[in-house]
């Protein structure tokens, strides 16, 4: 489905780079071009093994898929620049947090299909989570093409666009929350005498293993937690500390705040 197609990535930054690396690793037969703002970024794009385009308009000209990957605040100016050069034969995918498909469609010629996607950075290791939502002109085959692009770099789900800010607050920002958890667990290991490198390994592998248990066994996390918690054992004491520190409500509030911020970012 993707072999022989040309993809233009407008704004090869942190997320754009993670996706490009994941795509190149997946060997999709795609031809990828990319742009950035500063001329110094050209070398970085070249080093990725893709073609740096001199400007956004040249990048989108003749491209089958255009990926908008700049910061949300920059999306309107990029669209003003490239809007007229994009035809309805091109699929536009935006990963910009908080930018509705309707806002993107405003600056495009009528009929250009737009799919909004919220990926996350583990896409670089092809362990990303990407949620897709189609805009007004997006047909089933457009969503299928977007899914074909994102499924090689992790898991995908299709949801109503109304949930995209919530998705941003959960899986888009989520890796940062989990890194904080891993960092804190590793620090705790050091506190109780484990060498730092080993402690980080213990913390990260524990998070990875626990995540795989949830995904692959399909059991409720509460049941899996109960299986680790023996009566009058050690884990229940640790859990009591987490409850006292309000871990649950803190994570809940983090997702709610990030969701609100995603709504505020809408240009
Ligand atoms: N980071 C994440 O974990 C994550 C997750 C999900 C979604 N997103 C979304 O991904 C988008 C990018 O986020 P990011 O974290 O990757 O930001 P970033 O690292 O700042 O990358 C943005 C890129 O856009 C380039 N740029 C700025 N103005 C441009 C223009 N006029 N034309 C072409 N390129 C331009 C920048 O160029 P220079 O390099 O030259 O400055 C930079 O490479 C955001 O909309 C964000 O909501 C990010």
C-alpha cells in the first residue's frame, strides 16, 4: 500500500524524527522528504537518511502523503504556505496536538482528505501508540493508508476526533509520565543500595514486563496487582505508601491537565 509512495514530513523535530526512524527501520519502500525551520537542521535530516527539501512547498509538490509535524502554533503559517500546492490526490496527516481537522481543512482546497493522528515517541522503536481520526473529506481508504503508515511503528486505534485531546493527555504525553516513574523507581533502588545502572534496568524492565502482562494476558491491571500482593507481604506495604502519596489521583489529574492544555493549543 505504501511502496513507491512519497511522504513529505513538514517539521522533522523530535516526533517527526522518531517516526521517520521507525518508518525507515520498517522498510516500507517509501520515499521520504523532510523540512525544518533552521538551515542547521538540514544536516540532521540528511543524517537520518532522508532527502532534505529546500522548503515546504517543494516538499509537498508531488507528494502522496504530507505529514504536518511542526508545533501546533506553527501549523497555520505552514498551511498558509503550502495549502494551494496540495491537491485532493494527496493525503494530509497532522500530528499537531490540539489542531482540529476542520482548522486544517480551512487552508486546503476542498476535497483534500485530512487525518489527525496522535502518535508517541516510542514509535522510534516501533512500540508507539497512534490514535487516528478522519476529517470531513477523509474516506475509508484514507484512514486505511494512514493506518498502514502508523501500524509498522506500533499499535493503532481509530477514535472520534472529539477524543483526540484526551488521547494527547494520555498516550501522547504518557511516555514522559512513565519516564518519571522509572526515574523515581531507579532512584529508590539506589536509596536501598542497588547500583544505579542495575537499578535503572530493574525499574525499566519491570515497567516493560508489567505493560506486556496487561496487553498480552488481557487481564485487568487490578487482578495482576492482586497476584503480586501476598497477605501481610512486602508489596502491600509499598502499595499503602503509593495510596498515601495519592499516586492514582495524581496520575488522573496529570492526564486531565494535559488534555485541557491540548484543547488550549488549538490555533
Ligand atoms: N514530542 C512528542 O512526544 C509528541 C507526541 C505526539 C505529538 N507531538 C506533536 O508533534 C509536533 C511536533 O512536536 P515535537 O516535539 O517534535 O516538536 P519539535 O521537536 O520542536 O519539532 C518541530 C519541528 O518543526 C520545525 N519547524 C518549525 N517551523 C517550521 C516551518 N515553518 N516549516 C517547517 N518546519 C518547521 C522545527 O525546525 P528546527 O528543527 O529547525 O527548529 C522542528 O524540527 C507537535 O505538533 C506536537 O503536538 C509530539
